């Protein structure tokens, strides 16, 4: 991940096709010794590709994953279509969970920690 981050930093700085020398310089500036085999693998995978295209392709893959990112996409899509009920429902659920936690905390031994 550090090699990809250094590659992105170099691209952000205006170098669209950074080489191993540039990435090593970035990594060494923060005290990281570069592993040549890993660095060459990253460079081989990104060779000839534009950073914006790689990021766009990755975003499409993240949107289809059944993880926290997929929920955020679904919520933002619902909010964008004019339905504000999804955030309100999530807020109500958080309030209910908070109430349940406070009731359970005193049931342990009949007294609270700070009573």
C-alpha cells in the first residue's frame, strides 16, 4: 500500500508516470526503505495507465462490495432521489440502541459502577 500511496503522491505532484527513483525518494523522505520487488510489481501494474482511470475503475468495484461502502452508496442514492427517510430511520435506530445499552448496564449486579 505504501508503494501505491507514493505513486499517487508523485502523480498528484504532476509526474504522471513516476519511476522507481521518484517513488523511492518519496518513501525515504518518511523513513521507509523500499523493497525493489514490490516496487517493480506496482510499477508494472500501473504502467501505461492514468491514475484517474485506475481510481474510477476501483470505485466501481467498491460499489459492488457487500460492505460498509455499499451501504453508504445506497443511502446516498436514496437521499439523492429525494427520499430522506433512510437517514432518519438510521438515526432512530441509533437512538433505540443507545437506550438499550443504558438499561443493560445497571442489570449486571444491581448497581452501577459510579453509584
